[in-house]
């Protein structure tokens, strides 16, 4: 049985690939159980920025550890296939200038008012590519 080789990504490559993803999934704790939500994001330097709303279950995880995962898989060739997981503390962005900037750069993709800007500063980033792909997603 043959398959693609799995190659570990360095931090810089993982962040670059993560920034190319259209959507990712945030993993957080809800009522002491794991919860996952799809969200769009942007990568700004080493920060992962997402938007949410004040009543979201995710807001209970501010100042707690979360994980963020995004990937791209080419089911035919695997030539552009990769996956990245970033783990860190979820924080509310409170700087007014940063809020205005992120509201301009990151448009919500759901029809709901997303009035909260959140950031993850990854402390741990793991990722892999198949066949050593260094894809642009």
C-alpha cells in the first residue's frame, strides 16, 4: 500500500499556509466539552484574528486556551495538501485602532453582526504537508 509522505512544517511555513486558508475551525471548551466552530480569519504577523459576537458560546473562552485548525486537501494528487494547528490563548482585541483596522480587513462571512474582534497568539504551531507540498492553498 503506497501513500503520500507526511512532512512536518516549520512555524513560518505553517503560518504562511494558514494565512492562505479561506476558513478554519476554532476549538474551544463549552460546558466542559470540546466545541468546534468554522470561522474565517486573517493572520497578522503571528496573530490569528477572528470575529465573533457578544452572545457567542466562544466568548466564554476569552483568556483561555483554544486551538485553531485550517487545511487544504487536493483529493486527486495530494500535491497541495496540508494541515496546520495553532494553539494559544484567545484574547479580546481592545485597542480602538486595531479594532477599526481588523473590522476593515476581516469581513464576516455569516449574516450576523460580528461586533467582537478576537486574537489567538499561537504558542504552539504544528503542521504537515503531504509529499512535502509547499502549496499556496
